[in-house]
C-alpha cells in the first residue's frame, strides 16, 4: 500500500519535528506562562517542552505502526505463489 507508506513517512517527519521543538524548549527553559498542574496535583507539572516531547513520541509510535502495517499488507502480494500451466 503506497498510500499507507506515504502517511507513515509524513507522520514520522512531523513527529521528529515535534520532538525536536520539545527538546529545544526544554533546553532553553521556555515557559509560555500556561503551565498548569495536572489533575490539580501541586507536585506534578508538565512544561510545554515535555508536552511536545510526549506528543511527538506518540506520533512516532503511530507512524511506526502505520509503516509496519504497510509492509505487512504489501508483503503477501509480492510473495503470492505462481501457478504453472
């Protein structure tokens, strides 16, 4: 499936860019002023950079699954038995 492979490649590129932005924000200690407590717990806060790193990792996992599905769906078509006449 060419379409599924294309989706996997585009989402992998997007995931790498999101993770790179999250790493940049973590290194530069960026804080947009919107950091809030998670579930109203005072000791659990996520910065903007960590949120981007987590979401980028999720996008990379989804792209890996899409790539594996595209490889699996194209594999049986290539290995189909030949009928001799």
